[in-house]
């Protein structure tokens, strides 16, 4: 009898273990704060690009470029992870993105059509966030601060693209040109604006930093006044088309260190 009961207990342990593994497979893994912040930043950029596309109906080229930016943000891995949590929501997101893209790219969408499509997409994105990320992380101050950091990074990247700078592996020449532009600007009292070669990227840079400021205002503390001022300064520098190195320095020397210090983000 003792051997029988030992066998029965072992079988129950294996069964419970199998059930736990099945649940992990069904619901996917638990995402870290960094992963959740990265995904939330992706959602914010999809919202930003869809709104910018809708705002540019009178300029088909700009509208299409914003649609391209919008669809580029969601990766196959993102879709896979959403599907692990909620297959229906994943399908709705893909359908909504495709529907919005087709509406804008048709060239015949009215302002009302575009507004409705943006609203529908935002509703689906809200469901996606609720399915993909635990509520505790959605409301977590550290996660929100990481989203602010990611959006600042998006703004910086889009501003570089707006100036015609190449990808990181090819930036040496562009970086040198920008340094020359910065020096020339300094010689002329700092009044020379950088040359914008991609208006859509420039709009994306402005919008990303504006959204970063909005999110920062939700989590700002008594000792974060200087950080708020630096974020505002960053937005003003982009709006005034300052040289890239000047903007990059604001991020590296002020915004990133203060985000690290105030919210303990452990950013490199």
C-alpha cells in the first residue's frame, strides 16, 4: 500500500507541474518592467504616428510616411506576445492597423473617416495594453519613467532622421557635417537652424518629445523641477531646429542622468 500511495503522490505532483507549465504556455511569460515600458512606448508611438497621419490628409506623401512609421513600430515578436495573452485582441489590432493604413493610403479619406479610424485604433490599443501588461506595471512610476526615456530616445532618433543623418553604423560623415553646422551656428550667434530634409520625421520628433513631457507631468516629484525644465528645453530646441549635437547633449548630460537619479532607472 505504501508503494501505491507513493506512486499516486508522484503522479499528482507531475500532473500539477504539467498544469502549471500549460498555464505558462497559454498565458505567456511575465514581462519585466523594461519590457513593459518598451511595449508601452511602442503603443505611444503608434498612437502618435496614426494621429499625425490623420492630420496630414492634405499631404498624401507625409500621411503615407507616418503610416509607414506606424506599422514599423509593431514587430512580429510584439504580435506574438499579444497573441499569447489574447488572440482575439491580437487579431483586432492587426485588422485595425491594416484598416487605418488602407484608409489613409486610399487618398480619399475624409477628416471624419480618419478621426473615426484613429479613435477605433486607440480603443483597440487600450485593450492590447490591458491584455499584454499587468495593471500593476501600467501604474508603476518606474515603468512610466522608462517610457519617458524611450520616447525621448524616439524623438532624438526621428530628429536625426529629419536632418538626413544615416543609421548609427554610417553616421560618422553626417556627425562631422552636423558638428560643422553647430560651429557655424555658434559663430553666427547660435541663430542658424538645422536643415530639415524629412518633414515627417521632424513632426514625429516633436510629437514624441511632447508626449514624453505629458507622461513626465503624470509622475513628476518635488525634486524633479530641473528635469521638467530640461525636457521643455529639449522640445524648444527641436522646435527651433537646433543642431543635433546640441540636442543630443541635452539628453546625455541632463535628461538621462536626472531620470536615473530621480527614478532609479539604471540607464546606461
